[in-house]
C-alpha cells in the first residue's frame, strides 16, 4: 500500500505539489493531468526518486526518506524515455545489469535474463545493440529490465507517449497481464480501460479521485475549460 500524507513538494521556489493526501490500495491506479500538473512528480514520490519537501510517503510502512533503497527494490519504475534506463551495450547485458546488485548467483541471473527475453518477445534481440532498437523495442526492454528484478509494485510514467499505435498496444497488453499492482501516469485515455481508480491532478493538487468513468469525465471537462 502507498500512503501519501499532507505532501508538498517544491523545486526551488516553484511548488509542484500542494497538500496531497491519498492511499493507494487498488491493483490498477491511473494518474492523469495536464503537463505541469504535478503528476510525474507524484509518481516519482512513490519509489523515493523524489522525497517530499514536507509530509510523508510510505510504501508498506517504509518511509521514502529513511528507506529509499528498500523501497526502490520493492517499487519498480518505468520512465517515459527508455533511454534513461538503458545503460548497457546489448539487450541481454542490460537485463542482467539490474540483477547484479541483488545478491543473486550467476546461474540465477542468467535464468532471469533468459526468462525476461522470452516473456517480453526479446529473445531474437538478445545480442543486439540496445540503443539501436526501435522505440517500442526499447520500451519493452526497459519494462523487462524492471520486471526481471521481481518488484512488488510497478510505476509507469507515461510509458506510451513516444510510441506508435502497434507499440502502444503491445505495452498496454504487457501492463494488463502483470500480476503486480501498477500505478500508471498517462495522457492516453484508451490505455486506462479496465483500471480500478483514476486520480486527476491540476496545478499541483489532487482535484478528483474515483472510478475511471467519473474521473476521466471530470478531467475532460477540466481540459475543455482551459
């Protein structure tokens, strides 16, 4: 469970989140809002990439200020731009990279890499240069690298923004089939079909929180009023 209590966050003199309090317990939670609404900062709070200026964020009782390393092992994070996550020369090496600091044996790492290649349709690309993959392939690699570490939760920050329709559908299918609870930040309303709950942010505040049909209708009306 994610618990966010009276959180404010500032970058210098700019306040990007104001008085946010919410608990997330559902299996599929979406976060929507205009650019600059604070939704991506909110997502980064959930695994300690960002710690609040004031207030607290806890994950299963762990405080992101005190337990950042344990939380990042528990909460996988997939960035909008997969190039921010791809750090090794080849696909297989990149999948192995995140596992080498988990205390696993070489045999365990090799097994997880092979399983990740198979599960994510990357087997034919195992020895390909990672940075020469297509946008959709890079995003699948970024997701596979996160999932190979077996996180308890997964947070996606606009994972389909840079992708074509076919790749968007592939990523949507991957997310729908995940066993882990997920939190997804997205502008793509079609991606949110079947979600349990949608949060709407506007100017740093959580302004709507409810079932998808209610929250999305609120969001569309809010955007139409701009």
